[in-house]
C-alpha cells in the first residue's frame, strides 16, 4: 500500500532544539510521486518546517497511533502556497469529501472561541520521500 493510500500519516517535524513533534495528518498522492497535505501557515508544523525540512512519515490512525507493521520513512517537506497549494487542496477535497468542510468549521469555531482568526488550509506541504 502506498503512503498516499493511507487515510492518516504521523508527520514528525523537529523543533530547533531537535525535539520531535508528531502530528497525524491527512495525506494525498501528488502527480510527481510526492505526497501532500494542507495546513495553516501559522501552524506549528509550518513554522518548524521553515527551520528544518527533514521529517518522518508513518501510517497511523487519526489519533497518531502507529499502524501495526508500518515503518517510519525519512523525507523532506516544503511549505507551498498559490497554485501548488490549490492543487493539494483539490486532491484533499476529492479524497476526504465532506470531512474537509466539517474540519474547517471546527477550526474556525475553535478560532472564534480563542478570539483570533486562524487560517485553515491556506498552504500546502509537499513531502518527498528520501531514497
């Protein structure tokens, strides 16, 4: 099974001090053999990727529990905007359907409760597996 066929992957980024931070994310296959997902440009993932683009990806469930018999894979990741992010967003919508709208409503609601607007899925992340 390809990484793009998974429903969730555990996406691990690294803080400046080297501490690993793992987050489950939706994943889609992109046309050029890479993978992607959408995120907010203000998310911790996007901020950490600006400092260190080396990541680990591994199939998981929605809570980040590793899938049995799965293996973590080294990769690099890049935050993208514009048409590249639009292409990822379209693939995420096609794969996950109405859940993308539900997730956006929940994120916007969470932002309202906290008293700040949080952009939702305004950028994409392109993952390239390390050979």
